[in-house]
């Protein structure tokens, strides 16, 4: 078996693995920080929801759909100037995180919106009837009830980000 791995430098493999884990961790952190509120806003402003705002929902939904459907490799290249502005480099782990976040945030936000739609409307109505504020409805009813779906969305997003990190290697991201 060792004859198959004669030319493998295990130290380089270890460094590449660490790069991938840093890209995954950093981008996942920002994806959740930006995607969770975006998903909640998409849910709340959707038709037949608490704060129905057709215009705002339409704009946000269009933005999310465009970024979700854009091939990641194209997004990665198009974002090089913005990545340079944000991080000072377009290479390495730091240069990969902004496009990873831009690619994964709309994906995660749509999954969060879907998870929130699965919450029974009766729970929302009951919390409203008890006099809960909007913040309380979101934090004490919606998000706890949607937790399994949001955890599943996080898992799917993390898996997607692993494949994105492999593509980020094309422009020198490492990993």
C-alpha cells in the first residue's frame, strides 16, 4: 500500500486541509451571519406573511435568485476587484472568503426561508394572540420551531462550501 503513496508529501496535504478548513469555517460564519437575517426578512416580507411587502420581497428574491443561479467560478472571477478592496488580496484563504460568502449567503437565505415556511401558522398566531412583539415572535417562536430545518440548511450549505473551496483553488485560494 505504501508504494502507492511514495510521492505524497503529507505535510503539504495537512497544510491544504487546514486551508480548506479555514476557508470553510470563515465563510460559514459570515454566511450564517448574513444569510439568517436575510432568510428571516425574505420570510416576513413574503406574500401572506406578517409584514407582506411585495416590492421589497420581489427585489430581495430577485437578488437571491440571481446570485444563487450564478456559477460560482464566474462569481469568483467577477468579485476579484471587490475581494481586493475588502481583504487586500485575491489569493489565499483571505482572498477566497468574500466570494465564498457571496455565493453561499443567498443559497443559505433561501433554505432558511423554506425552513421558516414549514413552521405551523398556528404557532405564529398563538404568539401574536399572547401579545408577543415581532422580535419575540421571531426569536421565541419562529427560529426555535424552525431550528431542525435551519440546522439541515447549515449542513447543506457547509457541503456546498466545500465544493466551492475546491473551485476557489483555481484562482489561488489554496486548500
